């Protein structure tokens, strides 16, 4: 169809949400419940594949508030622990969420994101949001009273919306940040990933069957995420230089060659087979230099993404949506309080990535590996670390003095092994350096 000849229809709404992932569906639900006319535009059709299957215990209260707890329970497998396996250590270290500071959140779920995101977007629709799938936003022009948004449907039709507010939850498309040139490569971290689903992967016994496992290897780390239908998500998060070494090899061969670098993972995959295409993504770590502007906010990956090692992405996106819904509601219903509401939202949204980033940046350092593989609960440091891993970073749980103590222990241990620390620091600077053609997003 010739899109230039397609008639353009014009619509109005209070809030237009770009993207129907966890952030977009959550904020659309909440704002519709607050009485606003909400339109959500999603470029794909649900259910659709997405990576990021591991949730955190801190997600569970959010499911209850949204009214989807039973639906998520039905599609998930319980995750009681996170396991870490290091080639430099003989032991496997297991962190049980039940041992965190707050004992009331002893587990989380792994989910197929296609099913999970479908639950959330259909919930937004039930709660009163207008949901339009197969509709890609092409442009947004801001003016004094809001914005004019142009979008194109799969069949070539073009529509426009006059809206008072835009919520950018477009994920890695980073719709607004790209147009404002506000998205930047994270100078402190830089990683790439490749991943696929497998069957026949050996699982733990009993309640431990749903544990997530992290395997360190020379060029990064692997995730192993069991899913409820018997499939297992396996991915390698690596430095850009390593992805560049793929050359002309098919991506599925490159993932197989990478898995072969972890003997412990190879043993666990004996008899397993891959059941999905291998996919890869580059420029995995980025940030945007602001969280909001006149008549818009950024949520989830549309704002920033660091690294998936702590499975924090969905929780940060959904919790940010709760903060964002409050801020947008204030802007629309109490304009005089908009400035204070946005300042509060800015602090809240930045807090999550900041809380996780210090640990993420150091996860491959030998000092951090030693501490993770032999944790101690002096000054309740282990409990505080477990609370962080559970996503319990927004409430009143008093973990911060203990996490500060953990950081102090880290620095003292790093000084104790100063030559190793200096060498590791130099290696990390080389590892995170950008390489030509490093921004890859390919299917095998």
C-alpha cells in the first residue's frame, strides 16, 4: 500500500504510551484506573518473543497491586535462589531469597516473556486503556498543551493523536532519547549478549529446580533460566571485543563455541538441544541524560539499561511505571505541583539503576567473585546483599549501612591484592572499550 495515499485519522487522549512491554502496560493500567484517557501504541502484536525471563521477589507486590498475581503465578516457575558458579572457585554459591533482610519475599518467578507481557497488556486493556497493536510511532511534535503523535499501522494506515502527555516506554528503541540525541553509551560499562532457548538442560532437584544460575567465564558470564514448560533460556553476556571475534561464523556456531569455554555449563548441557534461533544484541549498556521533559517521561529501557546479571530490568521498569503514573497524574490533575512531582520522579527513577550499578560494574572483578563465592553476614552484609538481589531497594528495609560496609570490605580486599586489582582494572578498561561495528542486533 502506498502510505502517502492512506487517509490520516486524528484522535485525542490524555496520555499516549509508546510501547506495550512491562513499563508501558503497567503505567497505562495505573493511569486508566486514575480516570485518564490512555492510548497505548505497540509496534508488535502480542504475544511476541522477548528476552528477560527472570523476575525478582520485589515484582510480586506489584503484581498484586495490578491484579495479575494469579495470572503470573499460572505461567511461571518459582525461583527461590540465585546460584553463582566460578571457574576460579571449587564451590557453587547459592543465595536464597528467604535469607534476605525482609523474609516476606522468599521467591520470584521465571516466565516466558511472550506470555508475561501478554498478561500485562491485556490487563491494561481490561482496566480501561485503549490498546492498539501493530502500530509504530513515527514522530512526535511537542507544543504548549502537549504533543501531536504520528503513527503507522501494519496495513499502512496513518493516524495522529493529540495528547496532553507522552510516556515513552519504547524499550531499546528509545524513541524520544534517539530523537533528542540524549542516549549515550554507558562509559562505565559496555556489554553484548547472545541467547537462545534449549530443552533437556539438567535442573536441580525439588524447590531448587527454578533457580537461576550465573556461570562466569573468561569473556563474561552466562545466564541459565529454567522455564515452566521445560525450556531453558541460556545467554552469554560478553564484552564487545569478544563479539567482534565472531567474524563470519554463523551465530549458532558462535554461541556453541562460547558455551564450550565453560566446562561446568557444558556438563549441565549434556544431552540438551537448542529449540529457538540464536539472537544477539550489542550496545547492551546505555543511559539517557534525563528522565523527563515538558509533557513526557521516560520509563524502563527507554531511559537506561545496564546489564541483566541481577535480573533487575522488569522490576525497574514496572516500579518506575508506578512512580511515573503518580507523576503524570499530578501533572494532569494538579499542574501547580508538576515541578515537584517531576523532581520526585527523577530521583525515584534514577535510584534503581544507581543502586544496582556499583555491583554490576564489578561483577567480573576477582575481588567481587571472592566475596560472592564466600559471603559472610558480618554487620548483616549478606542479608543486605540478598535484599538488593531481591529488588528490595525502594522501601523501608534498612539495608544501606550494611551495603556501605560491604563496599568498604570490597575496597579493603582489593587493596590487599593490589597487583591483581590493578591488572583487573586495566583489563576491564580494555574489555568495555567500544569496537567498530559493535552495535549489532542480528538473528542467527
